[in-house]
């Protein structure tokens, strides 16, 4: 085999591994078909599009948006609200990429977890989505449309 062919094969394998690590609604549905089957057809269409609506339960939100980056609990006179934050990091107006692919995996194996966005001391954290749950169901959705 020629070195060029070997390089192409290695590149193809690396690309496939990288894509396999990406979480999309389709991959999350494939991983949890039972939860998807419990949804109504209109809800299924929203989940497939990566969208949510009021009344979704936590399982449906995870199918559509994935695991939250941060979870908070607010307690007030009306009871307890669980808040899921889906965040992004920005520096000087540009988005800094986050995710599992920045947790220390290197071509030679595993290294120390080091999200590269820590190199940006002026970074700010911003909620892309904020999902509020009351009694286990989505009661409010906040989407940042400033960018």
C-alpha cells in the first residue's frame, strides 16, 4: 500500500470516530428509541428538528437538545423550578467551541482534561437556551437570539 493510501485510510477512520462522538437528535433518538416512541407524532417532529415546546418532559428535552451544561434549582412561593442551561462561551464577539471533543483526547491517547476556551481570559458564558421545568414538565423556554 502506498503512503498516500494509508494516510487517506487513517484520515477516514479519524473522521468517522470524530463524527461518532457528535451528539445530534438522530443519534440520541437511536440511543433511546423507547423514549422517542412515547412521544406524539407532532412532538416527534419537533425532537427530530432539535426543537422543544411547553409541556415536554425532561426525557423529550434531552432527546431534542442533549444533556444540559448546567442545572439549577429555584425555590419560591410557587414551588420548585428546575432550570437547565445550555451555554456557549464567547470571546470578543466570536463563539468558542465547547463539548466532549475538548476534554483532553489527543491523537496519542488520553491527556489531561483541558477545554481550550480557558485560554481566553475575556470569555463570557451565555445561555443559548434556558429551559424551566415545573412538576417535571417544561414551563418556560428562553432562547438568546442576540447573535
